[in-house]
């Protein structure tokens, strides 16, 4: 496993990040796995050299954080040897201040995440989405306070417009506040709109890029077929996945399948390898509901795609409307929170 710096920071992370939304409580989502499966997956990742783990308070309403913390402790992992990332933004209760990126909510959210993870600091504390209801300066200063208090080492951003991110970076610079070290954005072979502005911005500003959904929520694995066939348990229970990608995107899947067939490899390895070939990408965040998913991701780190293969994979792309950082895209998670 190779290790690289997260942006301009000195934090060294593996070229893969294991996303842990898949571990928690099945009552939150039908495809979520319990602690025993999580332990097997995390151990496999650690054995392969993965040191980077991403979670969020909203995943199974905190149970994902609890499981990640317990599993790492049970496996005897030294705190120095892992990079733990978590996020805040989505509602964690019915109160008016139990959501968003206000100073008040962040003060409670960081302490709750530390308690659930069973650690005294978080390596990368991230905003899960942009909060239009809180002044950006308040959010950025609150992140700075978290770092100055020693509760987080670095802070990161997630899906937003490039102009918003540039404004954030300049505001942090002007005030001497802790700077965003990373951008966790939506990026894969089906959705490449980030190449227009966000990825060049991150390269220019030295911000690490840790894309979410590098396999398009399973779409690129080739399990689904035109007309709605081949749904997995994950996609059947994931309405967000079904709404983000359409029949028009199967041409990209066909290209992935063609390269995969020539190589004698699974689609997942080719699609993930493509993301890792893109300039500025630090570590794609992959999820797993089977050990084979981990094996595919790990194997992808050794794949070198030729220029011809890259061109073949990229040729069928069709522009998309912005996907991944509007309130509509997050409606599923918010609805669950309101029912809690």
C-alpha cells in the first residue's frame, strides 16, 4: 500500500480510504452490516495497509462511529497508526440546534463523536454538506476552535460549489484559521462534473481530494442492467442511488465492462483504478458489504491503465446536472433523522 500526504498537510494516508457507512444498525438501512462483519472488514483493510477510515455521526445515528471505535480498539490498533475521519451536518435529533454547522451544534457534535469513537482527538473533522442557514464565518471559526482545542488535527470540506470552497479557503487564510486540508466530493466515471472547477481548484490550492462514491454507488460494478434488472440488496434499499444515475449512464458501464473483460478483472477494480489515476485524487472512499468488495478495492491500487484504456473509459461520458450537494440529494438521510 502506498501512502501520500493529505493535501499540503503532513498527514500521511493510504491511497484508499474505507468508508464505514455500511456498518451500524440495519434499522437505519436494510443493507447495513453489524459489528462482527465490520470487524472482519476493518481487519482485512488493516492487513492490506489501509490506515484511513471515514465515518459520520449520521451513519446509523452514531452506531457506525461506535463500531469503528470499538473494532479498532478490539484489534489492538495503536491510535498513532490510523487516520480517523468523521463528519457533521445532518440532523441528529429533533431539536432546532441538533443539525447544521452552527457553533452551538459543532460544540456538541464534536464531543459526541469523540465519545462514540472512544478517542481523544479526530484526525480529520469534516463538514458533511454546506449549511446555507449558518453564516460561513461562524462555521469556519467554529472549525478553527475545534482544532485549537485539540479535538481535531485537521478539518475538511465536502460537496459544494467551487466558488463556495474558494471563499472558505480565503476566509480561513485572512483570519489565520485552520485551513481545509481536504475536499470529499462526488466523483466517478459516470459523474465527472468536478473536473470543470473543483478538481483544478484543489490542485492549485494543495487540497487533498477524497472522492465519495467512486463506483457510483455500485452502478459501475455492472450488476445492474438496462430496464432495472440486476439490483443488489444495497441498490434496492438505496433510493438515492436509484435517483442519481439513469439509463443514459449505461454506456459508461459498458465501457468499463469492455476494459474489465479484456483484462479478466471485475468492473469494480477498473472503475476504482480510473479514479486513482486522476490528477489530484488522494484516496477514494470505498464502501464494502462483502469481503470481496475490499479485495477488489485493494487490488485496484496495483492496476496501471494505458492511455488507450483511459480514453475508452472516458469517451462515453455525458454531462450531468450537479449531483451530490443539494438538499434534495440528501433528503433520504434527513427524512430518517426526522423520524428518529
